[in-house]
């Protein structure tokens, strides 16, 4: 089930999948995985938008993407009515977490998907230090009972401009995205335990993606 607002991303996903083509290798997608799920990924560069859209197109999923208000202002994009097209815009700190709850919990209750990057900045390979990740994803998953799905990305760390993007889409298997082990919040108990497990699995999934690039 997908809200009308999120459906505007159908052509975006299709276009990105055509642009990316064989340069993207994906592993771990399976039916039903992203239904009422919180999907988290490591944040590598602005190209995450292009390859992430292609990834979700292959997964036949239209997520509600969480974007930081500060990023939109910096990119001079805050004037766009993002909320009308299914994007969840949040600030930092406790007000941002409250806004994420208010917007995200109804989405998950409808059986839809939320995607976010808990590092909150371009960081490339995810750190093993759980303190460098926001707790919003774990909070949403715990309070909604939704599955938390870590997704590791490799191959985008060096892309800092549109010019850098061209080589990444110019050959087969230049970027890899591997889906990690889904986490059940009911089994992990607390938000803290779920958060720590998310970080560990995200690190493992990113390492798996790097291995795919080196094969």
C-alpha cells in the first residue's frame, strides 16, 4: 500500500534505474521485506539519491524518505513543498525526533516504508561507534513494531560532484547495495538495544557490499 503523495516518485525511480543500469549490484531483496519497515543506510554522497531511487525501484517499493531541514536549506531546496510528495522533513535534536514520530508512525501504521540515513551527514563507511548515529530509526521501529532493515552501500564514497558521478555509472558493478539482516524490535526489547544492533548490522552490510565490489 502506497500513499498518493509517494507515487510521484515512480517516474523518479524509473529514470534513476535507467541511468544507473548495470553499474549497480543489488543483493538481498526479497518479497514483502519492506512492508511496514524502517530502512536505514549509510550516507556516502549526494549520489545516494540516484542509486537509492534505483534500488527501491528494483525492490518495487516507494518509501517516504526522511530528509534533514538543514540539508535542504544548504542546498537551497527548502522552498519546495516536500511534504506534499511524501518526504518527511525534520530538524535536529528532540524537536526533530518528535517531528519524525508525528510524521512517521502513521506511515508505518498504513503498512508503508520509511527510509533514512541515521548518520545525518556524508560519512562513507559507517562507523562502529553507535554514538555517531541518530536514534530516530530505532525509536520509530520500536514504537511502531515495524521491522528495521539495514542496507549497506559501497562505491559512492568518492563522488563529490556530478562529474564524479559519470564514471560510477559508466561500467558494470561499480556500486553495490546489500540488504542486511532484518531486525525485529520485539526481540530486542529497548530502543538502545535495537539501535546498537542496527549499527552493527549496517556495518556488516556495508562490508558485504565492499566485498561484492572486489569480486
